[in-house]
C-alpha cells in the first residue's frame, strides 16, 4: 500500500510561507488557536457559525449522534435559498452581482442578487404549476448556464429534492439516476456547447426516459434558435415559457434542518452509483462556513470555481456556499483549451478574478502547454488559488504557485468528497504550505490516519484516512441503501472511512495518496471500475472485463481495460473503437478506457472475484503482494 512511500522525502518537503498580511486579515485568524477553541467546545463552535445565518426557527440541540446516524440543528427550520438570496436582497447586497456567466461566443449574462431571486421565484412557481411539491425529486441535466443554477435554487425554494446529473453522462447513466431517485420532472436544455460544437442533450434525455415511468414532465431551456426544438404539449415545457403568467413572488418553503436538500450520485465499488443525500441545515452551515474561511472570501472578491454544478464541487462551491456568503460568482462554459490555451487566463484578466478554484488535472495540462500562455495575460488580480479532486503533486503545486500565484497567492489544496459535502482538510490561508500535502483538518472536524484496526499510525507513516466524529454537512444516507451508508462508518469501527490512503507527516500535515478501493480518479472524477466493466460486458462481443487505473501524467489516472471476448469475436482496432464508443454513450466520455487489451484469462480468487490488484501490479511491473487467494 504505502510500502514504497519515501517517508524521508515527505519529511524533507519544504514549507512555503505566505505573507503575514494574509493571516492578519483572514476570517479564521490563528489556525491553531481556532482549532483548539473548536476542540474545547464543538457545539459552541458550530452554533456560533450557524447563528451568522437566518433560521425560521432556531434549533433545540446542535447535534444528535446515534452511531452511525447523525442529525444536526434539531427541530430548526430554514430555507437555504432565503440565506443564499433573500438575506442579501434585504441587506446591503441587493444590487451586488451574484452571478456572471460567459458563453463561448463572448456573450455575457449578469445577475444581481435581486434579479437572481426574481428568476428563482418565478421558475419555482413554474415548477409548482407542474405539480412539483416538497419532497418530490427533480432531475437536472443541463449544461453550465445560469438556468442550471436557477433550476437548483428553484427546487430548494419549494422543497423539491434535486438530483443534478452532469451533462457529460450518457443514456444509461442518466436513466439509472432518474429511476433510482424516481424523478418526477427532468429539467434539461436542447444543446450544450463545447469547443464550438453543439451537443444535443435532448436526444440523450429522450433515450434515457424511454424506460423511466416516474417522469411526468420535461422542462427544456431552448438555446437553438433555428429551428427551435418542438415540444410535446402537456408533457414538454419551455424553460422560460414556464415562467410566464406565474406570480413573481414565491415564499420560501419552510424546511426542517434534516429535510433532504438534494441527492447526488457518486461512483462506488459496485456497478450502481450511490445516491448521496444531503440535508438542508447542516449542509448550509458547512458550505457557508468553509466557503467563507477556506477561500477567505471578502466582499470585493470575484470568485471562479471551474467545476460544473453536476459534481459536488459545483453544488457546494459554485452554488450554495458562495451564494450563502454573498459572493460574486463567475461561471463559464468555456473550456481551458478553446479557442486557445490562454482562454482561462484571459477570463481571469477580463473578469478580475481574485479567488480561483480548479483541479490538478487542469493545472498539469497547463504545465504541459507552457508558461507563455498565462504570461500573455495580467492575472495579478488573483489573491487565493485552490485545488480539488485529486492529489496536487509537488511539481504541479510549485508550478501553480509560481506561474499562476506569482509566488504570492496561498494555495488551498482542499481534500473532501461528495459524501462530506464540505471541505475537510486544507492548509488554511495564512498557514505555511507544504507541496504534496493537503494540510490539516479544518477547524470543526477531526481527522486522522489510522491502520485497519482504527489505531492512529505514528507520524511519518501511512494508512487509511478517517474522519473521527460527525460533522454538519455529512451525508445522512445513501438513497434507498442503508447498508451502503453503514459501510462508511463500519469499515473501521467508530469512524468515517473515506476510502483514501494517506500519510501523516511529523508536523501533522496530511498527504492524500489515492483511493484504497476500486474507484479510479480520472481527471478528478470518480469512476467505479465495476461501472466501466458492466458497460463493457453490456456490449455483445464481450464476455468478461476487468478495469484498472494506470498512473497518467495529466489525468492522474487513465483507465485500462482487460477484455475477454465471446466466442466468435475477434480482437481488432475496429472492435476497440466500438467498445470505447459503447462506454462513451453508456456512461459518458469521462469513463472511456484509454487502452483496451484482449486477454484469454483474468486473475481471480477461488471464489471467482477478479483480482484487479494483480492485474495492476503486472501492468506496472510491481510486486502483486499477497496472492495466496489467487486461483491457479
Ligand atoms: O480520493 C479523494 C479525491 O477525490 C475523492 C472524492 O471524490 P468526489 O466525491 O467526486 O469529490 C471530489 C470533489 C470534492 C476523494 O476520496 N480527492 C478529492 N480532493 C482531493 C482528493 N485527493 C487528494 N487531494 C485532494 N485535495
């Protein structure tokens, strides 16, 4: 596992100390002191943060912990949109820019808090006119346009549970998610636009709902002007048409702190993704607090997180966290390489972005393209730069720090998960940073690196990353699957097992190395090996498949598939292309194997389980470890 880890190298990693001014002006203040304050009275710590927000009814108790189930802010009532929108409109931010969107064609759309609230309320009333009520599930399958955020917020306004599906997912993946959550309505767009090309989302939606009996209505944001996509009366509705003739005002639904806010599917070690459920109260407090302190957001900041709301990063750090704080959020559909590799730096210059949050895979791609691209633009407005999704390797850290951060901006490498809802580990702004290390637990949470019995490993060694106590924005359940929920808390008794391997430095800094299970992180996205394998075996030519992750300089990991063909099929370049295409339309482009090798046999245990570990070791020329269970 971490046997080949060079502990000396870890301990020798040097620190980068940011300018003292950062610490002096940071919301968190002195990290150590704040952390100790949290430890001395965790309830008081969270209660103080929660009181910065607006509640319809205050809580009777901060938390209840009945292992492995937690509830937070008991009996409190709130609506998250009242905090993300109304609170600012009633206060000083009525005319502040909430959202700036930039399209590939240069078109810009700007929403003040007042305007965004108006749009959200009208669309919420539109959803109500379709019969959507509190507790109903609405699936959102949209490109990155303001309407995507409006749809999410409108659901939250009326207490409908949204399930956002990343628009890069294919038919089968979308169908499975719609059916599992029993979505009543699906909100989509006719097309998404990527690198100058229109991708017809509606075709995928139509195929995906073929076998989805719960879906009653489709709402479509129509971007294509000529000819406009036709709608089937009664069942298919125009996004803006739905907002016509409805009242302008839509009071926020009263939600219990523990009512579900959304479901978001994430890959697991089986073929079916897990519906991670987050609730209104704890999620709001956790994302509000971390957005404010980890990015140290100030009133004047212009904040850009390059994720898509189809992932948890977008939910927490494009939509709910930043809006709860009252920030100005920039979003765009523009990819980092279109029309040229300078596109993002140009946007930073034009928009005067001050806080920038992206992924290691993007940083490594930019490294490869060379410094001349960022150097063409004045990106001096940047103040804080962040990273998320996979380990930020020291080389990428140093490049990001020097070339983008101009050896001045603190880097917040944030470790967290769909399940945690909020950031858990980072190096808080102002604290010394160590390349390769995400940092320490954010005040409010307790983490450790332990062995399989749950015993903390000595400093300087590796083990499993765990969270020791419940936190406000933790997942409350895996939708309709309690056993999968319990596994998080029962794998290592008493604590939450994240499924990641990590090393604890002597100074307590944590280096996250990668997954300990059958999940591959490709360009920061979770891909379950079982999901790709089942997509492959759903192809008529495939009898069996095994999938592994191989280290990749840009993507972190690349997918390699080993395939056994059914009798009568022959390996060929054409078949490889067919299989890749098959995975693309079934799951989506992110899950397409980089390489497919045809084999006659796969290493299995005597009980018939594929030993991916053995395949991987062979592929990488490493020792496969214990192979006593291998079936000869
Ligand atoms: O393996 C860790 C990796 O991403 C996983 C969580 O993926 P997901 O639920 O899709 O959420 C991604 C965005 C929060 C983790 O188990 N990961 C995430 N951030 C980091 C990371 N690995 C190392 N360093 C990080 N900063």
